[in-house]
C-alpha cells in the first residue's frame, strides 16, 4: 500500500497508543514529503533546541548537534517566527552560501550530509512546548520547493493531536491519572528533565522537597539525589522501582512506547504522586464501588493515610466509638471482617 494522508493519519493515531513505532512514523512522513532523512526537535525545560527522534541520520553528527552545535544553529531564531502548523523551507531561513564558511556548516551540514530541509511547527503550547519536524535531503539531492513545504504542513495538526494523546496514554500506562497531586517527568540518568507534565503551572507545587532547578530534578539533599539517580539506573536496566520521600511517592520506569517521540531509551519516565492525593483517589474509587456514604468515604481516606484509629477519629471530628460503628458498617458492605483487610484492598484497588 502506498503512502497517503489517510494512512499517515491512521499511523499517527496508532503511534499515540504505542501500536506503531514513532521512528517508523517519522520515516513515513519523511518519505511522503520527499526527503531522505529527518528529525523531531523540541525545547527542553531550559536550553536550546535538541533532537528527540531521528530517521536515517549519522548518530555522531546528531550527538554533536545535541551536545554543542544546537546552541549555534543559524536557522533556529528564524524558525521561531514560523506559525503553528506552518512549514518553511530551510533555504528561506538562511541560504547555505551565507554560512558555508562556518564551523557549524562543516560539522553539521557537511559532516551529517544535510544539504537542505523543510521545517514544520507541530506544537507551541504549555502542554508540549515548541515541537517541530525537520525533513532533510543530502548533497546529492535537489533542494526542496514550496509544494513539499505545503505537503508537510498538511500532517502537522494530526501529529500534534497524536503527541498530546500519547501523554495521556503514558499516564495510563503509569497506572495514574491527571489532576492535582500528580506530576510526570522524563529525566536522564543525571536527573536532567526534558519534559514535565502537570495540571498546575508549577508542577512541583505539591511535591514536598522536590524541585526543578533549571532543568535539574533535585531534593536539596545529596544522599536523596544519589538515591534518585540509582533508582533511574535500576528502572532503565533492571526493573521499575519506587521511592518514598516526605509524603511523596516516586515511581520510576522506562519511557512508554507511546512517548518515544520525546526521549530515547536512556531516559526514565517518573511519576511523582503526593501520597495524600493517592490515598484520596484510592478511597474515592473504593468507596464508590462499595456504596459507602459520604461520611464513610471521608473516614476511609483518612484511614488510608493514618492507621491509628483514635488519631483518625480526631481528624474526622468524630468520637472513637462513632468511627468504630462506621467501620463495622463499611466492613459489612465490603464483605470482610477485619479493618486491615479492607484497607489493604482499598490501597491495592481491589474492588471485586
């Protein structure tokens, strides 16, 4: 089957759910536009453009771009003027002859065999940041023309929707949800964040001692920071792992396939959950499943965070005897005889 816009749109949807590889989708789009190589680019938490996904590129040239030459990309500042879902020819930004004598042109264009490009803006908002797609050709090929820029522009809105959908899929894979008290971060082994997803303007407003200083995830304690780095390594090379820190639970895992457009396999997907919010969510779902009253739901939420029944009664504003009476009623509804069994089931999300 030949490539068509309808097929590309279906593959964008599949990539968002992890059913189709993002690098294969980049290749498909590149071939449909008429290029022979390409890359997705984005701004991290701080700093210049960096490539996050590539097709048919020399890995050494890409490493040079991400580690150094992206700061001196002569077309970057002009590309910022391109509107959302717009596409522009690389030669319209800066012609090759005007930079032919520069170190950048020698290292990136000549070294990476990149003669020309067509550049499209996928997204430019708080959720995704500024994300773009560059389809390129080598020196043995012809320059791009306006028809090919128009062709790239057609797929950009669909690509943006797929990338936003992939974030929601990644939340689901992590076993959590969006909302206050939840934050998702993609970090490398040195704790540098390239992406943070939160429902608030400050993703770390409710995350206890954790903060982002520039793009660095930090706790203010060197020992804790080392433990976070070890957890990242464990998640990347062994298995998923969790850490608990001052009312915050951190769950480390590999970046889901749905987010492969965002990071390579040397990055970790980190779900940060305020444990009070996690308890509230568990309580709400469990209480609904067992037809608890509003008062019983409140009692359950407090007990999930506070095992001492007398302290829990004080937090509820009820007497110890009243809380015990409610507990017996709740246990009857759940079909269990022990409080510990009910709380364990609520924490694990067992509702059947």
